[in-house]
C-alpha cells in the first residue's frame, strides 16, 4: 500500500486533467521500483474552502501526500519521493509558468502494527502491463 492523495485548490481542475494526473502519479509510483503496483492507490480531493497567501482567488495549490507502510530505507523513500514529485512537477510546469501555484509533497510511514489491511485486488490483477 502506498496511498497517494492529491489535495488541491478547486480552480486547478479548470487547467489540469486530474484523472490523467492521478494516472501519471500512479505510474510514477510503480516505476520507482519501491512501491508495489498492487498497493498503489491515487485519489484527488478538492478543498471546499481555501485561502492562500494574500487571499487572491487565482492562487492554486496541489499538495501530494504519500502514505506507505514502514520498513523501506530512507534512501528508497527519498528516491521515490523525488520521482513522484518530478512527475507532478512536469505535468504542472507549463501551468506554473503562467499561474500562481504551490506544489508540495510529503511522504510518511504508516506503522504496520497500527494499520491492519485486507483486500482482494491482488487476486484480480490483469497479467498485462501494470504501468
């Protein structure tokens, strides 16, 4: 399980194909080689109310949260963080050149002893290209 949550300013949806961004980040997470394909989940949630910096309603943000079970080395987590962030930055770069946008990412470990899991996704995975 890595859970990737995109918390974003609603105005961003006017400029970014959010389903495509979710898929891009899913692929980036899998391509790290650190995060298991079967566990990757990406979701985007627009904030109902925001106020940024000087209050200008044109300001936007995308905050990416990556939660994963503990046990990976710091080096592996850093590499995965950079790869996922680079993918998001590449998607947003053209828009950031002309619009005020804050982009951030945080990766956090989840204590496996305090986070029980069960599911059947692995039982239903296709044998085709996972990315």
